[in-house]
């Protein structure tokens, strides 16, 4: 999907993210957090399979998996505080909604190439046989709808891919910049005392991992928009 040099760079980012998520999931803790890390690891592996075309994984299981993952994060975002789910604070709910949107984008990216393939195929419709047809193919009329349908497909694929590419590029900055600290400074109106970024080193690693996944996602949608 990407150029060879970008393929290697993106693979390193996704590979590091997969190792990080699996390591966090194996360290124990709340079962919800462990499930979330496993979903993120599977998403990174799915993106790796998209980048390297020779890795042919079944499409339907991936679509079902990422669809369920997206619903799972939406469920966490709208859950009531008494339920033992991860997203309770305002920032946590926004984070869960973002991850739900990212998994939904995975589903969209999985279906885009295959929808284009289907649109380019010829459709065969039955017709009344004429005369004494002795061949098997007689009685069928081949109608090629590919040019018109492919044009309609490109009309929405390209702008949608461009918008998603910009959205995930903005998400990279949102994950890397300490926006919560900037808002706190503006609210207080003075400089806050120095502290470790994001409070803990593992939190910094989490945000860096999310930023890397968003960067790869942005590049992949940008590539789709150029190929449409």
C-alpha cells in the first residue's frame, strides 16, 4: 500500500506498538484494560497485513473482529460509572470514542479495495434463449457496468480518504502534545510547576503508541486517496 521505505518505517512503528500492547496486556491488571490492549495489538497486526500485500488474511473475520472492537469501545464510552469499564472521565470517554472511530476506519479500509474489485466485475443477467441454442453460455447476456459504478465509487472514496487522512494526522499532534497541561495552564493563568510528562513514563509510551498508529493510519488513507 505504501512505498517500500514507508512500508519499513510503518512496520517498525506497528511492530513496536504490538509488542508494547502485548506486554501491557500480559502484566495483569483490570480485565477491561487487558482486553483493550489485546484489541490494539490485533489492530496493529491487521494494519501490518494491509501494508504488506502478500500477507493474505481472511477479510470477513477481520471485519467482524474490528467491528466488535469498535462497538466495545463505544460501549465503554457510554457506560454508566457503576459498571467496571475503563472510560469514566471525560478524557477517557473521548479516548474510547477515538479508538472506536479508529477501529471503524479499519473496517472501512478493509472493505474499500474489495468493493472496488466487485464494482469492476461484469454482471451477468439471464435472457430468453433464442433458436436452438446448444451452448451452455447461450441464454445469458453480459452487461458491463464497471465504468459507471467505478466512477461513482471513486466519487466518495477519494474525499473520504482525504478527510480521514487529515483527521488522523491531527490525532498525531493531539496524542503527542500535552493538551491537558496546556488547558490547565490557561485555566489557572500561570505556569504550573514542572513535572514528568503526562505523569508517568508508561502514560508517555501509551500516547506515543497511539500517535504512531494514527500516523500510519493517516499515511494509509492518504495512499488510498492518491490511488482512487
